[in-house]
C-alpha cells in the first residue's frame, strides 16, 4: 500500500530522479523512433492534413483554390443523391467483400493451421502467389475469364446454355468477387497468424471435457479467434472501401465506386476541393469501422 | 456415484516417424489407486497418458477402461478427467464457466450445473472466486481450477500430466498433499505423470518407472526405492552408491579392487555379475577407534545442507562412497579424517546384471 505521509519527504528527490531517467529514456526512444515518425509524417500525416485543409476551401470560376473557409463541399456531398448513392454502394460492396473474404479466408486458414495438410508449403505458395500479381493484371484476368465473351460464358454458350449467361462485368457482384479474391491472401495470412496463436491444448482440453469437434470449435476455437477476425475484418473493410483498379476495370462507369469518384473529381472535373472532401468522407467511414471494432473488443480485454 | 474402474494397456506402441515414443507397454492400473508414471524427459510418459485419454492415436495395441475396449473411442466419449501441464484453462471464460464446461457438454440442467460447480470449487477450496477471469488467478489457484474442472463431471479416472511442475516449491508441497487428499476421498483411479522422484515417492500407491519408451519397473514407492530391479531405476530414484562385482554363490561378492562385500540375506545364493546398491542414508560414519568392524576410508569432502550433511569418503582401494548423515552426528568432521563406515548388510540391495550387459 502507498503511504502518502511516509512518502512525502522523499517525493521531491525521487521526482527529480524520475524526471532525469524519464528524460533520458525519452531521448533514446525519440532517437530510435524518429526516422519512422518522420517518414510517416511526410508520407501520411502531412498529405492527409493538406487534404483535410483543402476540403474546407472552395475554387473560383477559373478553378483556382481560394483561401475562404467553407462547408460547401460537404453540404454538396450530403445533398447530392449521386454522391450518397455511390458512398452507400461502396459501403455495401465493402461489407460483402469483407464477409466473403473473411468467411473463405477463415475456412482456408483453419484448414492450413489445424489440419496440417501434407502439402502445407505448396498451399501456402498458392495463397501468397497472387499477391505478386498487380490488381490491374488481376482485373484483366477476371475479364478474360468472366467477361461477356470470356472463357466461362463462351463455354456455357458452346454447351447451348445461351449467350452471356453469367453477368459479371459491370455488376456489383463482379466487383465483390474480384475484390474479395484480391484481399483473400492477406486475410488468410492474418487469420493463420490468429489461429496459430491459439494453443491447441485449449481445443484438446475441450475435447477431453466431452466436446465433440464441432462443439469444441464453437465454444473454444471460434471465440478465441474472434478478436483477430474483427481486426482482419476492419483491415479488409478499409481496403475494400478504397478499391480502385478493380472498381474502374470491372465496375466501369456503370458501377461507380467512391475511390474512382475522388480521382474523377480531381483529374477530370478539376474540382480539387470537392475531391478532397469526398476523400475525407471515405477516411471518416474507415475510421468509424476501426472505432466500432475497438469498442466491440475493448470491453472483452 | 462414479464407477471405480481399472485401466489396462495391452502392448501399446506409439511411433512418431522413426521415434518409438512408447514401445510395447503392457500395464494394468487397479481401481481407486494413484499411479505415478516416472521417468526422464522424453521417455514417453506424456505420450502414454495421452493415448489413455484418447488425445493420441495408438500405432498398435489396445486400451481397456473398466473392461471395455476404448482403443477406437474418441476423446470426448471416454469420460476421463485430464489435467494439462499448462492447465489449458479457457482464457475467455470465468472460473465458473471453465468448471461448468464439461457439464454443459453433457447437457446437464442448469440447476444441477450450479450445485456441482459450487461443490467442485468447494472441494479445491476456491469458493468465492467463481466470477474471476483465469488471468486474475495465481498459479496455484489455476492449478486447482484445472483440477475442479476435470473432476466436476465425475469422470471414470483422472489423468494428470505434470500438474505441479509450474508451481514454486512450497506451493508444490502443499498441492501434493491436496491432490492426494482429494484423490483418496473420491477413491478415483488416477494416473499422474512426473519426472520428479520426490513427488512420485510421496504421492503414489504405485510407481511405474519408464525409460526409453519401456516400463522398467512397477511397484510401491518402497519397492522402487529399496528394491530397484535395474541399475537405471536405482540411479533414477534417489541417490545411490553402486558397487559392481562378481558374486561367488557363497554369500559375498568381490569388486574390481578385490574388496569383499557380504550380500543381503535374500540374495546370498547369487552368483555371476552383480551390482550392489547402498543408499547414502544407510551408511553411518563412525570413529575409527570405536569399532573394529566396517570399511576403512578417508573423508574426501563434505557439504552442509542444514539438517543433513553429505560426505564423500574414499575407501581403501580407491572407491568413493557418498553418505548422507544427520548433521548432528558428523559435526566437526574435516577433510582428511580417517573414518570407519558401517551399513547393515540387509539395507543394501543387489541387482543381477545380465551377461550381455555392456
Ligand atoms: N507430436 C510428436 N511428434 C513427434 N515426436 C514426438 C511427439 N510427441 C512426442 N514425441 C517424441 O516422443 C518421445 C516421448 O515424448 P513424451 O512427450 O511422451 O516424453 P515425456 O516422457 O513426457 O517427457 P517430458 O518429461 O520431457 O515431458 C520424445 O522423444 C518426443 O520427442
Ligand atoms: Mg511430458
């Protein structure tokens, strides 16, 4: 127990000592962290700050940014049905991408970690290999496979099942499938880490106490992996919300998503301030996802 | 009331690749007794216990519990209590829910679960900690939760894998008593793994000494300590002075230095290669002027342990014997002292060494 009276006499001296050491420790840590901090500052904090600043400015008739503070861009965003619809669609797509990638990723990760297949290394290479292919190449791949005249539809047509049977290009479903496949390797790797960290003894203990494999999974493995699944979901959702190449190449003009919208505002409409405002909205939605995850899992820690 | 069952291992084998972890073990565990599997690291104790529990599949052989062949019965249907070395308490559940887990899996009604969990926590003296998280418990408390969790379903037998190895010494001594106490009170067939000989000697009804995937000897603690059947057991359980020699069939043996030793009464007729074991605590150090009988020697070194003193004496002929004495009896002993050693012939034990040995 602390005794405030007995402590009183030595407090000043120990306080000074503490400051001395704290100061020293601070210096060392600062020295170690500063390169990373600087990098983050100039590659991330500064651009975001500029973007945030610009989003509250407006442009004059000739397109030059004027230093007048305004909420106009945000008012326009939230009163324009098209912007709102696009945001809603992006959130919906990101939600389903997350659902799909996490579900499939969990099954794959569970299989790799707990069933210890004999070809483990081979499967791992299969998981990681797609990461080496860029998103643009991947989207073209999907196009060739699933496009209206792609392999699958041609095959179905040859079988006499009609023309353009599967609608993939320029559909939300197409984006969701392509995007989930893009994020799947990442999700599998994250979830493998999560599942590997679960001591197999917990599962054995559950079985020794009378739980069948299914009940051991439901009562022990799943709950123990849940916070990791939450973290993977947030990462997946955030990345899916920012989907760009796949949205452009598979969604095209027909299925507009929010990240290409930012790009179009800036590049085609030369509306810098509006583009910045849309980007800020995107950022806020992502942060909300992180905060929700944090609240959901903090109470359990 | 729970059944009190026997467990029988019929020639069980477990191979991991090229490693024969358990190599043709046959054992019967009688109902209601506490057995300790004792042996050095890697000798197959855990593997044996896991095969009994069903957590590990057998390479060959069969296991019977209460007369029923359970070799192909999965873990969750064997109805055994298992306490893991690291306890494996579920970190996402309270103490209460950990203990209730086995009952929930057996779909007990919730009122019965409540009473049983209470009784079980009472048994291990943890009443009042129901709502704690596992992380908020000390090592000893976690150990007892693990025990309560394993016992609450009234399993047919209790299996413990080094249950005390993560506790500090005082707590370990205390828990030894508690586990033994509970085991006796419930009269449950229990198999415990340890590599700590003191633990084995103090807790077991019977000790199974294992080495290299094989059973070396099965017997009461006294059997194992006093009458080891092999040099391995003699060395592994307790400290031992081992003197190898040739027995001549007329009640004595001669060691390589030509010194004669009398054989204990029950081994007088032995002949051939033998090893004599004398426990360090069975040898007395006497003043050379007081006795004429006994072995002559010189004190080489001594080490003080408080209640006891360990003395190394070099015999004429160059053999060193280690002796544990009451510290009072050897007060003032100094290196270089000339002494007489005395032990009762019948406190020694002779092990026959097979001819193909070495
Ligand atoms: N899952 C496994 N895969 C491969 N080898 C194993 C496995 N489990 C145990 N072994 C090997 O089997 C042998 C016996 O192991 P076991 O765990 O039964 O020993 P132990 O007597 O319990 O030892 P300790 O006192 O160190 O716990 C060892 O050589 C060990 O390396
Ligand atoms: Mg072990």
